[in-house]
C-alpha cells in the first residue's frame, strides 16, 4: 500500500489549470506544476499518468456557468461611490477574462498542432443573452441607477458601459495576446481609467472657456 498523496487531485488540477492558462501547453512542465503544490514531479503521477492526461483533466470545459463575476452590480445602489464600484468591477472582470482566455489559448494551441483552425469564442454564441451581453446589461443598469441618483453624468449609459468594459478588454488584449513588454500593472491601469472617468483627460483652453 503506497503512501497517501500529499495533495489532493483537485489541488493538482487547479495548479495545472492555472499553469497551462498562463504558460501554454509547451511552456508548462510537470516540474513547474509540482513546484506550485509543493511535491515532486513523480508525485503528480499519482493523479495523472502523464502531462497530456493532466492537461485533459485540467482543461476540460468547465461545467459552471460562464457568467461574468460582476453580478454583484445588480445589488449595488445608485448612491454608492462610483469610483469604488468601477474599481471593483475592473479587479473582478480582468483576472476572470484573462484566466478564461488563457485556458482557451492553451486548448487551441494543443489542438492546433498540424491542423490550423480558428480559436473558438469563450462562450456559446447561441446562448442568449450571451455572457458578454449579460455583463454589459449589468453595468448599464448600474450606470442608470447612479445617473438617476446624481452620482455620475453620462448621456448614454449603454454606450458608457460598453466604453468601460472595452477599456478592460484592451488591457487583456495587450497583455494576453500582444504580450506587452514591459507589462503594465492592473492597479496602475485601473487607477488611470477611473481617474479619466472621474476627472476627465481633455482640458478646455482658458480662452475657449472665457468665450463660452
């Protein structure tokens, strides 16, 4: 009877999923995954016979609903501090999408060897509303409540919601797809985006203000 495993299979799978999503299939080794859970590479064989099998276990399609992690917005009152709300949205949204995109890229790279094919979407486009549409709707509804409460001033809450989520997608695209070097930290980026929202970036020249 062998010694009991030092880590659970779920812990190994979680570490493997994060590693594959971040480093890709080719860039991930059993030694790296083992280091993340504090065991030897040989100990991983208690949970999967090889790297390919572990990839299959870790990167199988998730069963949970792919709802964006900003459902909390539906419970946020319009009188809440918009800066705090938008910061919370950004810090929940970006890591979630980065992880899902990393997993999708890893699956695509693994399946694309020798047979070029387009990378599938992160969601089922036939599912209506789609997860992106739900996320957009949640943010739009909050912006409408905040606008009625006098906490923000936007002419078109839906366009404003799309603009804000678009700025978050831009961060993900530059870091996950284009590999921005050197990378820009998420807190620094979010702080800049929120500052633009709260203070504006374009300043009207003094003479123009006087004429108006």
